[in-house]
């Protein structure tokens, strides 16, 4: 046996004595390789004489490779945490700064939506200011003035479902443009109709309601297309802030415009403003981000990347949904009913406050809120500010890792339990200042609902979000009518308006419980047949 073969055989025999690396830590295997390499270097042998060692080394490498795979296959207890942390770090790196956010193309879109909703509410409330001079000029009774006021609800009750179906089929941009154009035309023609025909007046008021029924479904559709899930509550908050400010603008500007231009003043100004909005909307916005010529490449990639990790949204490139949605399947799911209950209670509370608080403060505290600047501006301004703040809080919770479902339930609970507690405080308040404070806080907390059910409509069924919004809006309108009329009958039968506030608080608490039990932010399959 040669000098070179003996150490080689000895090395091979020594390696056989070493325990299998699959049963030991990988560092022991590394030591074996290091020892083998040292022997090769010490021998300084020719390549032909070291073939036995090479074959052993190759076999050992195979075993080391399999050993690495074995170690890599062992589950790491910290792996889920590490993956979640990496995802959060990636999201933080992708999140735009505040300056980038407010100067982005999607914020321009939501600003236009907020302006449209401001015009929507201003055109709606201007009649509540103009009804007094119109009644005096035309000799209307209080009963007929009430009929004129309610004619708006006739159209509004009929249009949300049909409007939602149109939004799902044609998209929010087109339907919103037609809606603003039609309700601006109805607003512009209202004083002329009042001078010529009572039937024409009722018709234009009903047209106003029909056209405004598509506003909220269109807004929701555009927000879902332009904003990732981590920013949608903020976007809805900005939009609804415009809606609330529209009420304040309508109530405060209408008397000024009437004093300068007569009864025609506010109708003409608000109507023409709507036509101007339509021109800007059609020329400066796009239905989807990928169709926008003004959007930056960074913003487009940000929206598309975020969308891949959230609920898919139907775009103009995807197949349009069928015009007739699966109503039976929609009503067969409890998340649908959670949205219907939430929207109905939201509307019930809103119209109770809007319609009956002036009478309540006058009868209980002998204060006329119709002439109080506080009631015309402060609650609406607080609600507008809280709309954005609640949306910002909701988005921050989702970005920090809170599940979307839990976030929506927390927001909705605040939006219902908060006003419920405030109404109890109002019912027990001993002076108008305390009552006014409770009412203002109720307005602010109520806005948290917009980061609950209103955003949730986009999440459970992006393909049918428009019709879902229309269904829940129709139920909400019916609830508003029942609540407004029922409050009067309740006070007559029971003889206590605070008692009705207690009843409304109880309904708030029950609605919050129902929503928390049956709502979800996960996508619901409405296309499977109902068994």
C-alpha cells in the first residue's frame, strides 16, 4: 500500500465512524468537511491518488445538502411573527408621506366627490329655508308645505336600488355625472315651477330625490376603485365631511342669497354650481387609476400593489356585472342584513335629530334653534371634522395589523353606542347648554359609523356594492320616514319626548350588537346558488 493510499483509507474509515450528520447539528457536519479539507491539503497528493477521498467528499456533500434541507424543513416558531413583521415593514416603506397623499391624484378625486356631496346636501336643505317665503307668496297651508317637503323623499325612496344597479354596471364616474346634472337642473327649475304649477313643483322635487339617490352609491364605487383598503375609511370620511358641510352651507348661505337675489337666489346659484362641477368632473377625473393620464407611475403602482393584497375591485377592463343582480342571494346572507340594520338605524337617528331637535329644545328649554347659529353650523362642523378623524384612526388601525373586520366593528360600535349614551344625557339634561353639548358630542361620535358600515359595503361584495348600498339606503329612507312620523305619535300617546330619546338609545344599542354579531369585512360569495 502506498504512502498516499493509507491515509486516504484511514480517512474514509474515520469518516464511517462519525455519526450521521442527519442526527446532529449542521455545525458538526461543517467540522467534518473542514477536517477532510485539511487532510487533502496535508497530503498534497496528485488528483489521481485522491479519487477515494473525492468520492467520499461528494457523498458527504450530498448528505450535507440533505441535512440542510432537513434543517430548513423544521418549522420555526417565530416564522409567522417574522413574516408579519416583514410585511409591516414593507407596508411602511410603501406608505406615502402626508405631502404625497394630499397632492395625489386620488385625493383630487375624493375632493371632487366631497364637493358633489356638499352640493347634494345643500340642494336638499335649501327648501327647508325657502319653504316659508314660498308658502307666504303662494298661500300654501302648513299641510301642503309638508307635502312639498316630503316630495323629495318620494323620488329618493325609489331611486337608490336602481341607481346602485347602474353604478355597478356603468361605474361611478358616469352615474355621478348624470346624477349631479339632473339634481342641479331640478334645483335650478324649482322656483320657476313653483310660480307656474304645483304639479310641476312636486315633479321637480321628486326629480331631485331620484337624482340624489345615486350620489352615495357612486361615491362608494369611486372610492373602492381609487383607494386601497388601508385608505378607504379616510376617503369616505373626506367625502362625508363634504356632505355634512353642505348642510351647514345650505342653511347659512340660503338666507343671505335670498336677501340679495330673492327666493330665486339660492336655487339658481346652487344649480349653476352643479353644472360647473359636472364640467370639471368629466374633464379632470377618470373612472379608474389606470385610465388617468395625470396619475404618476409611483401612485399607480402603489394603488395596484395594495389592491393585490386586498379585496379585488372590478375595473373598467373587467367584465361588467349583469344588470339584474341576484337579489335572493343578497338577502340570504346575514352580512347583508347587518348593513341594512346599520344604515337604517343611522338614518333613523340622523332624521330624528334633524327634524325634532328644534321642537324638543323649544318645548323643553324654550329655545328656538331655528334662529340659533350654533344649531346651523357647530354640530355639522364637528361631524365633518370627526368624519376625517375617524377615517384616519380606522386606516391607522388596519395598517398597524388590526384585522379589517374588527376595525369595522369597533368603528360601528363607537358610532352607535356613543350617540345612544349622548341621547340619554340629552334626555336627562336640566338646561339647554348641557343639552346642546350632549347633542354636539352625539353628532361627532355618529360620524364613526361612516368608517364602519359605509366602508363595509365595498368589502363584502365589490361586484354588487352599488346595489347593496341602494338596498340599505332604501331601508334607511323608510326608517327615516317611520322614525320622523312615529316620534310625533309617540309623544302624543306617551306625553314624553325624553321617552322617545330613551327608545332611540335602546335601538342604537341593539343595532350595534346586531352589527357586531353578523358583519364581516371578508368577501362574501353572492354568486353561489341558494340551497
